[in-house]
């Protein structure tokens, strides 16, 4: 029963998010190209219907960030990667690759703060 309620709520949040889109940040072409390049080193591990993941995807939209999303719910490979390398299957989780190092950042608010700090 709880699963059904979560599923319905998830769909409701995803649908509302589709209708009420935040305003998208606009950049110059050069600046956007630089940001797009930077985003290639990021991956968001997520569940499509998770409200905390919607929070992060919404923020990505607001900041006009093209970050690859990895479905850790249905894709066994991504799920296993998140567990093995991140330490737990909890979403959202942002994989950050920088100078040969990899960081796994959990918690939607912390992820949004990180994106703000780096891109806004
Ligand atoms: N406080 C966390 C909550 C994240 C959370 O509860 N995610 C759920 C999906 S909606 C999850 O990953 N559950 C799996 C688990 O905790 O094992 C955040 O804001 O990111």
C-alpha cells in the first residue's frame, strides 16, 4: 500500500514539475559551451520518481546544466556501481570526477549547493 502511495505521489510530483518549470538561466554561447564541457565530468545517479531527485533535476534545469542521469532503480549495472563505488544505494547521488579523483556526493540539498557554487 505504501509503495502504491509513493508511486502515485512520485508521478504527481514529476507531472507538476513538468508543468511548473523554473526559469532557465541563459548564458552566452561561449559560457554555455564551457559549462557543458564541465558537466561532462558529472553524473547524477537517481530514481525517476524520487522527489529528492526531482529537486536536483529541477535545479539542473534552472541552472541550464546538461548532466547525464543514471537510473539506479531499474538499471542493474548503475545500481551496482552506485553501491560499490558510492557506498550505498541512496539517491540522488552526484558522481564528480576531477583531476583523476572521483567523489560521490549524496543528499539533494548538498548536491544543489555544490551545483550553485560551481555554476551559478
Ligand atoms: N535526505 C535525502 C533523502 C534521499 C532519499 O530518501 N532517497 C530515497 C529515494 S526517494 C532512497 O534513496 N531510498 C533508498 C534508501 O534509502 O536505501 C536527500 O535529500 O537526498
